[in-house]
C-alpha cells in the first residue's frame, strides 16, 4: 500500500463542458489522482492511433484502487478571461476596422479553480505500480513526458511526499442508496473515475460525499477501483 501527501497552491479538475463557463470539481477526482500516479510512475496514458481526431486513452493500463482524502478545506474561486481568435470567413468582420489590426472576435469566459489543495491519496492492489511510483518520486524511474500537475499544466504541486500510513483526512466516499443524506448538501459532488475521450458516454463518474470528521482510519468504502 502507498500513501502520498500532495500539496498544491492551485488546482482545477474540469469536466467535459462547452460554453462560457469552465467549472471544476471541488477536489481532486479519482481519475485525476490516477493520472498523477501514472505520471509519477513514468507510464504514458495517452495513445495516438493515427486515426482519431483526438489523443486517446491507452489500453492495458494498470488497475488501481484509490482513496482520496482532504486534509484541509479547499476553496473555489472564479476568474474572468477574454478569449481572442481570428474568425474564419466574414463573421464579425465589421469590427475589424476599429480594432486597428488586432484580434476582433473576443469572447468573455469564466473559469473556476481551487486553492489550498491538501490531499492524502492512497493506492493499493497493485504492488508493481506502487513500486514504480516510489522509484519515480526518488528519481530512479524512467524518463517521463512533462511534469506532474493538478488538472491544468499551469498548476504544479508544491510537494508530493510518500508516506508510510494515511494522514488524518476527510475521505470522499461513493454515495450509496442507503446513505441518509437528508437533502442537498455542500459536501456532495460528482467525481470522475475514468475518462473516455472518444465517447464521453463511456466515461465513469459517481456521486461522492465528504466525511464530516477527519480520521486516519480509511473506510473501506473510500477505495475506488480505476480500471481502463
């Protein structure tokens, strides 16, 4: 079993959305935690089949059971940006003269992001992957593409420390039909477990709830299988 203490000043874990608003999950998702572990292990998750218009998820990736816990409260923020592009054809061409050669098609967008990410991530059920992650953290693993990041390649972690045991955290648990939720709650969210870039309908997600009290005794229900 492997535990990681992950600290990051900023993070964003986006769902598949279009439009002017780019939301984020309230915490690192099992799918994002899995991607982080593969990056540390030096395992390439992407595959270009030369046919599809997008980079696909590779096949035969290692199976893992992952638990995610919040050690501190993570805050959500929003920022506004202007997206500039050069339209194709005559669209909005009437704005070109007053822009004096600058880009004249501007779309305002709102992006959500998180601050103060303090996560305890557990990995079990795959000793080979655990060893590869340890080797990657110690600099002994294979060369990998890019740096570890938290959902957006602008958001890098401050530290990733291997642990011998779980730290006290509020663990995210999949919601079951027997959960006495008692109506809408702020600490319930839909988190992605696997991602299918070619067919979004095949992506897997579940409702999760955040435990009220922190504990270093990880509930069995917190362990989620990530399998591609």
